[in-house]
C-alpha cells in the first residue's frame, strides 16, 4: 500500500479534528484497494459545548450515502457518545430502533443518517477510527483457514471478530469481546469476510496503521505465491447483436431498461476461462456489502445466453424461497453481471454510474478470488448470511430511496448531427431525462464536447458507410443496445434556383439529407428490433409542406426523407418500432441562422430581427431546446401508440396551417 499522507497538506488542518478527519478519510477513499463506492466508514470523537454551556463528547461518523473519496465535513453525522454507549449495553436492539435512536441522539437533525457502524465506532476508545474493506485482507480472510492465516499475519495485537451482520449485532459482538480488553495494546481489528479497523488518538497514526496492516496482508499473499500472473492477451470476438439481445432479456427480467457492456480485458477473459469457474463464482461476493450492487452470484453463460438467463432467474427465486421471512418481497431476479467463458464479463446497470460501480467491484472481486484460490481456495460466506445482507431492512431502505427514476433511465439513444443546434440540444435533453446517449457528428470536436458521462461523443461522416457502421457499433459496445434513433444530421445548402443548380449542390444535399439517413436506419434496424419500446424520430422541415423558392435541393431531400419515414412506419410497425417526423421551422439558435442571415431575411419581409423571430401565428420564438423537448416527448410513452405522424414545431405557419 502506498502512504498518501502529505505533511504540507495536513499541517493547516491539525487544529480542526473534523477537517483532519475529512482529509484522512479521503486518503482512504481514493484508494480502490481499500474502499469501493461508498464502502468503509470513519469517525472522530470531539468535545463540544452545547447551548446550555455543557460539555459533551460527540462522535462525528460518516453519514449514510456519502463516499469517503469525496466526503466533506457535512458528510459526517454528529452523535452524542453517551447515547451510543448506552445502546451498546442493550442486550437487543432492532435495526429500525437503532436508526431511530441514533437520529434522536444527533446534535444536528439536518445531518445525514449516521453509519450503521456508529455504535461500534463509539465502543473503540480511540479518537480516530478508520474502517475499510481492504482487498488483500478480505482475500486472506475468505479462505478455508482464513482466521488462522489472519492471526499468522498479525499476531496477538489484532482483535479478530467472526462474521456477524453489520449494525447493532456486530457492535454488540465487539462490545462483548472487548470486556477486559486493553485497547492500547491493539493495533487494529479484523472482521472476517468483512474488512479491517485501525484506530488511534492521532489521525496520521490511525491512517498509517491502516496502510501498514494492509501492506502486511499484501506481503503475505506475495510470500505465499498468491500473486495472480499477468494474463495473456487474447483476441475476443464481439457480437453486437448477441449483446443487444442479452441486454433486452435482462431488462425484461429486471422489469426496467438497463445498459449492458462487455468487459473483454485479459483479466476478465482469464477469469472466465478458470476450470473451476462455476465453483468459485457461485459462492458469493468479495464482501457482503457488494451484494446490493452485484447480487449474490453472476450469471454463468454456458451455451445459450438466453436459456442460461432463464435458469439463473429460476434459481434466484428458489434462493429467495429457501431463506425469505414473512413480509419480505422478492427483488427482481435479474443478474447484475455475467461471466461467459472465452468472452470475459458482461455487466448490467440502469445508468452509466451503476455500470462503473459494478465494473469496479467485479475487477476487485476477480483479483481477490484468484488470489484466494492460489492461497488455498476461495470461500465466501454461507448463502443464508448473504441472503440476510441482501434483504437486510437497512439495505432495502437504501433501495427505496432511489426507486423514482428519470423517464429514460436505462434507455439508449443515438442522435446524429449532435455537435450543435438541435442535435446537441436533443443529446443533452435525453441525458437530462436519464438516457445514455451516443452523440454522432462529422465535427471531430463532438468527442470532447459533452462533460456528462452519459453522453458518448462519436465523430463520423455518416455519408461514409464504413464510418457510419463503426459509429453504430461503438454505441452498442458502450451501452449494449439501441432503443431510440434521432436521425437529425443535415446540411442547408446555399440558395440556388433550379435553373442555376450546381449538380454538386444537388447530389450533396441528397447524399447527406436523404441517403445517409436511409443507410443509418438500415444499420440501426437490427438493434432497434432488440430495443426497449423502440422509436425513430426523423428531423424533417417546414419546407416539406411549405417549400420556398431557391431551396429545391434541400426541400426535395427533406420531402424524400419524410416519405422514407412514412414507409419506415409502415414496414417497422410489425417489430413494434414507431417512426415519427418532427418539422421544425425558424430555429434561430442554430448554426445556419447567423446574424447576417437573420438581418437579410428580416429586411426581405420588412421586419426588424426581433419581429422576424416571432413571425408566426403564436408570435413566439422557437429554440433548439424547444425542439429537443418535443423530440423526447415523441420518443417517449406519451406517443407510445403513435407512428407515421408529422408534427410541426413552428409557432404556427400560415402556409402550413
């Protein structure tokens, strides 16, 4: 383990124990080998004077929902020590009672809920307490003789606690074990199958104990030849349509759209090829805390992914039936990750952040399992203990907090012409409403344009069939499928009459504004057939119902595109794919409407620029964001039973009406 303590950074914090607590918490949180995505917790004990002038000892402990890597002072819940120590002495305390009592003991009711380990932190007399789920410690612990090995590594100066459920049960267990214990002689505490604690009255000392003790576990693994050799790089074939089919099937089992991604890195492929894969992967997660993210076990794909998925979900329901108690409701049986020999891993999440979390957890799980196998065998917790964690009332409470989801969460959208104007607004609006978006444009700047992780910028010339195919495949590779296509890319050629028409102008407009759209729909069609409530939105133009002189190259192409969309609506209805057309007009915050163009057009009609911008029946201005909101509505459930429609967004145009 690398010691990240920086004396210069810490120097200005030593007078404020809470800020020092924030600093060392972040040091722990930024090391994924110690803490993953909200795992672990830390605390500091301070004396404060209340409003009555009384001095009382307060435990500032990590609040529920905060991540150690980014935690701030506001992320720590202040709880009165006297109340926590009283709770520790109770013979019994339900989880709901514990949460209520801890909240009642807080000095700031607006602070987050205290960690479920708050009582345990209070029992440990040291000022600073650090708790992580260090991979190396858990890898050693999760072997058949894990306790013996832990004692071999650390000797008598470590309190070794057998696995019990987190929360009050764990706190009570430690309270009983600590009777007569000289904490001053203890360097730390290992919770088997769970993690490690260090503590000290000095923040730096507690942090450095954590680094030292975890390093000992890492050294033990090396000494005992439990270091996983570098995997051999192998070429893994991608099957994009197979991925889309699997993603759709998992979404159906989860009863909500999910994203999917194949992880074909050598480490994952090597793991997928383990001879004893079913045995080790079928035992359980690295720590019980991960079960809420990954389920108990991954889906093992043997031959047919969809048949294997049916078997997995049936087994999950049997697992629930074996262990559930009165009042518990079965969670969705869909896997969160899968392992396919020769292919690596597949992960499933309702949004991009969840994909990242599951990917990180699987990375660490795979390494720890392979280390434990080399050390003597991987042995996770018994199934019943894992079930109790998955269906723990406090974990269920976390899930209920995030039940409300954005409209397009888990949906996958491809938008073309996305570097500016209407396309950019569409990409951002879909992402705002929860979708994962592939934003395609000929402008190479699109790859760095979006700061939202849910938007993937892809540079491609859609008039080139090879680049078009590559862009679609990259979208599938990144997100797992395709549900919504917004075919928007286009060009507005300079005004030329039919008599003056340059053949290149005509051909270029037809190629970009019509043919490339036909090629795009054709390329996307196999994936849309595997989509969730699939829809295509075609960007037409007011020039279709109401063309103007001098724009035949544009108007004819857009009219052809509209006719293409109408035929597509006829042909694709049998697959449940809706195809609708939006006809915008005078969207002035797009690239074609420069100030010079605006002034010339306004002058042509004898209007000021301000008057020209609202020269429609409703006297209103149309923006790219207005069009984007309409596109999202057309692609969403409001238009779920509509196809082949042509919808204007122009404020009311006399020639159209």
